[in-house]
C-alpha cells in the first residue's frame, strides 16, 4: 500500500533531483552561449518549425515551441498537482495551509512593489512587475537536497506548499496580465472542448488517451486565441478525474487518471521539459555585453525583488501570522530555518524567466537580457545565502511551544 507519506517523499525526490539537473542545464547554457558554439545555439533556437493542418497553421521558432508547447506540459503537471493538493493534500487542510499561504502572499506582494519602485515611470519596464514574485520549486528543493537530512521534512513541505501557491498566483497573473489580443471564436472552441472534458468527467470516463487528445485540441485553440497557451494545460488538468474520498485518498493508493498521469508525467517534466526550457532560456552571451543595457532598473528591480523582497515578504508575513496566534511553526522548525527558507524562495529561475519572456517578448531585447542576468544572479545568491543560513540554523534546537499545532506535517 502506498501512503500519502510515500507519495510526498517521491514528489520531493523527483523535484530535488530534477532541480539538480536544472542547475546543470543552466550552467551548460551559459557555457555554450559564451563559446564558439554561441552562433549555433542562437540559430538553433531561431529555427522555424511549422505544422499545417488544412486552414490551421502553427509556424514558430524552436524557442517558442519550447515556451508555448513544452511549458504547457509543465503547467499541465502543475494543474494536476494543484487539484490533488486542494482535494487531499496540504491545500485541503486549513491548519497546514495558513502558514505557507500567508508567506506566499508576502512573497508575492513585496517583491512586486520593490520592482515597481525601481522602474516607476518606465511603462515598458513595468511590464515585468511579476518577474521577482515567482519561486522555482525544483531549483529550491534541489538546493535543499544538497543539504541532506539536516533539513526538517516539515520545512520541505512548507516550501513545497508555498511554491505551489506561488504557481497558482503565476497562473492567474499570466491569464490576467500577459495575454494578447483575444480571438473570441478560438476562445469559444476552447470552451466547448473544456465543457466536453467536464462532461466526460461527470459521466465517469476514465480513458487517459481521450482526455489528452481533447486537451491537445484545446491547447491549439488557446494558442490561437491570444490567451497564453500554457493556461490550457492548467484548465485541462482540472478536468482530469480523481476518484476516492479525500480521507481515504490520503491513506491508500487510489486508481485514477489524475494520479496515474501525474506519476507518469512527473519524471519527464523534471528531467526533460524543465532542463530543456532552462537550456533554451538561460543562455546569456556575456562577451562584449553593454553593461549599461543590462544593469538597469529591470535587473536591479529583479535582484532586489528576489533577494530582499522575497526574504522580507515571506519571513515578516509568517512571523506576523505566528505572533497573532493564527498558527505555530511546524514541529522541529526554528525561526533560523524560516529565515533561510525565506531567502531560498528568492530562487525564481524557471517561473521568473518564463514570465519575463511574456512580459518582454515584444519589447527591447536589452530588457530580456537584463532579466536573464538579474534572475540568474539573484537565484545563485539566494541559493548560496539561503543554504548557508539553513546549515547554521540546523544546529539550533526548536522552541518547545512551536510544536503543538502542526505536528501532522512530519
């Protein structure tokens, strides 16, 4: 029998090891883009691929196939994880949800305000206000994996839950602020497809192939609609059925399309989709770089938002929640741990880079370069400083009064 604890450990293992692969892909992208292969790297990403089916034509460079296509699979997985967490996981328990939810709110608002302060008056630069509000769960858990068993499991659960809430906020932001000119006919066709999936769910259809085929049609419609195509992945995921009552599902294995697809898809995303995205988007040619075009309000706003904003937002908001007796710290976790994990949420990487491609895809290329430099620099510093604080904090002993409300996290 596979328990909820076994599933959690498998999830954390995949995210952690996937985060390490993500780091390797990032380093490789930087090496290639600053070598004799840089022109081949850029030309490959600019190579156009087309799929034509009757009057429907999809013609995009490789980079956009990765960002619009492969990342739709990533967001599909996020949607599956969100639905599972809401129904039977951390997001289904009010007591376990409060602390990471409050931390996520602070970690979203404060970085955005700091970025806006650095770029106030520059309308084009302000398009990137959401960039420093994201947390890369795979990268962050990969750093925690390098620290080994010295990090309490409850702290890993807190970070995972906070990052999932961050992902949900990113989905809403993309839908509201980073969609283009809307085509109502395509939106209508996507809506019909979603209604079909909902009907299939209500009728008890469990064929994974049927859901995926309809989901592909919905993705094409959303891609043509002006709404960003990755949102199709989330919407389709929410229609995938998950059988079993919540309490039962926490205790034992449930055979359902959602659990099976999530289990099968997770390794492909962790070891394939995200590293490919990182390799395609993290390459910055630093040779002969015009520093004035890179170190500006955009990069400084991102760096300050991710490093200072995330730390202040997550730490101060969780501190306030505990001081108001809304919730207690998880068992085995100290405020030193919370400070370290707050710094670690400044690893924006995948989600920050992805939002940047949406914010500046039609603007000056310098902004995109500045974004990449800012995200990479802040993520590296957050990883080093956050892990150092966590190592030091692991020598502390938790206060006895922080263990009475959230022991279920262990």
